């Protein structure tokens, strides 16, 4: 019988102490094999049907976030999907965002000069929603330091004032249970905690497709894509597929298998594993006299003032990030207590 440990050991074999999933997740062996097969099929002049992989990946992500796959668009970039939402807003609409949130989540709103973008500290998002707020846009977990948004409070405040909600789950999907049906829009890249290749991203839209206009629709957005290759698309897909970007097929060939692995392991099990490691690191840091950015319940740990040690750690075979002067470590399913202790050992030296 396969266990969490045996499944992980069969899929991952890092040659270093890799604690940088918040930047890029490691690829499982099954995804690498699938991508290699797809590439070789094209090299041989016999391309396999990687559009089937797109649909399998769409369905896998939909199951992970608890919505029907007809509500999921498949693309490559959160920024593109944020731009799509920004383009749908009426002139003068107010968008409420969090201070220092990831650029892909907020910048497209600033590019529309006729919108009113209001920014407040993450902890004050819910209390800052007001009657003229049209949209609340926030990351479920902050990229810089792992702080988790109070999504239930934000959702309740938005509903009270009639605002739509847009949640970027890029730093959450894969370890934090995401109930996409609770929000109007949910986006996520998949190359972090979902351990997919780069070039895969998803957008969850309302059942009625919201107010979105598929401004970048290409032939893949047609109800019958192969009949939509020339001239204007005569019939847009009746589902969220009308918001698809032309897919990076090799990436999706691997993504379907990465998402299947997350499903097999179970998000709740992954979360428990990740948080146990993060808590071990936090305890060790306190023992070394370091202060942390408070981010309870997050597998991302940010240590102020230690970012400058990232190059030294990398030379020692320990991969972390320097974010705004903070050392950021991110613990995921392929990490072990030995990884935590190795990082603490190097930091104490």
C-alpha cells in the first residue's frame, strides 16, 4: 500500500535542500516523463493529442478547488486573467487591494487610469470594504511573507456591500483548501504549490460567466475550436473555456499528472505535512533569537534582516529566497525534517 512518504519518494529526488516552492515547485517524475513523451512525439513528426491533456488538467484543478470544470478557464498567466477582470469593470469603479500584494494581482487595475484603486494593509481589507467598492482583489497567501488573508471575513464584507471578490490562490492552491465557489473569481498559477510546469494557470469564473468579455479570445475560445480558426469566432464556448489562452501544450502534458499527484496525496495531508515543517523551523529560529513575520498557519516563513544570506545558503546547497530583505523559506510535500535542520544549521553557523 502506498503511503504519503512512498508516493513522494517515488516522484521527487532533489539533489539539494530545496526550500523555495514559493518561487517554483519541483516537478514530479510522472510530469517530467509525460512532457518528455510529448516533446519526443513532436520531434518524431507524430504529435500526441496534448489538447486532451489541457482538458484533463482543467478537470483536475476544478476538483481541487471544488467547482465544475465548465467554470475553469485554462491559460498561462495570472496577470492576463487579472487584466481580463480589470477590462470588465465600468469606468470609475473602485478596486480594493492589499498593500504590497503581488504585482500580477494588482498592476492591471492600475493600468486602467479610469479605475479607482484603493490600497490598505492586508489585515484591514474586510473592514475597508464600502458601498462604492466594486471589487476586492487579494492573494489568499502573500508571496512576500506567507501571511494568509482572512478570506471568510473579506467574503462577508464584500457580500454586505455588493462587491465582487477576486482571489489569487497562487501561493495557496496545493496546500490550503480552496473553496473557489465562495468567490466570484479565483486565479492561480500552477508552477508553485501545485508542482506543475511553468506555463499553466487557471481562472474560475461564476456560473453565469460574470461580466467578463473575452477580449483576448482566439480560436481555442470557440465552442467548436477547429471550426473557429479563420475570421471572427462565430460561436464562443458556452463555458469558461471562452476565456482560455492558446495553451502551452508541453506544460499541460505534464500538468495533468502533477495535479493528479496532489489529488492522490490529498490537500489536507499536504497541509499538515507542510505546516509541521514550517512550525519546526519557526521554533528553531526562536531558539536562535530571530524574530519572524507573523504568518500563523502558513508554510511560508519570512525572517526580516536575513535576506542577504541567500547567496551563502545557496552555495551551501540550501535554496531559499531573498524577498524585500527578508529570508523566505517555503516548505512543501517533498521536504523533510532533515531539510529544516539543515537550514537551521547553516543559519546558526
